[in-house]
């Protein structure tokens, strides 16, 4: 019997002092929050911090754990954190063709990939946290 194989990711919903959201424009999925796979031996928080820096150039501080979206069929667990920027410079990479802050309303309108907008909306609603959603 083979052990189960799961993918675990960590993403950050980064809100600055002007109440703007940080988004990256990926080559495949368009505008989204920074995040990616958790590496072996890495904590969820550390992965969200690392992925945000790698994809956007922004250093962040985690404010709180928001919740989990689980794709049961694909064995993918997406963890989400609310964060604030604490340094760095906006940059572009092979993972982010553009990196920008948007008003929350404008940012949400730009996020069109699958349920990524819903993930952000859940993270912005502290009254429903922590959440756990299966799809």
C-alpha cells in the first residue's frame, strides 16, 4: 500500500496601511494572492512568508491564520493567512508578470481563477474564522 500523497500550500492575503490588497499576476491564472507549496521541513507560516517574498518582493508579517480550503478529489490543502507588509520592494519574477496593490474592491474584481476570490473574501471576514471548506 502506498502512503497518501498530498499537496499543501500556503498563501497570504496582504493588506497595507491604505487598506489595499497585494496581488500578483501569474502567467497561468491571472491576478491572485501570493502563495505556493510548502516545502519539506517548512512551517505553513514560513511558506506563506517565503512565497510572498519570492513572488512579489514584499516582506510580510503574519497577522492571523484564516482557514483552509481543501480540494478533496485532488488531495490539495490550501492554507490562508492574513498579513501586512513590513518591507521590501514590489518586483516581477517568472511567477509574477505584474505585482501591485489595489483597493480591495478593484483587487477582488481582478481575481477570476476558480475559487481564489472566495478565498480572499473569507480571509477578509474575521467573523467566520477560522474556516474549513471542502470542494
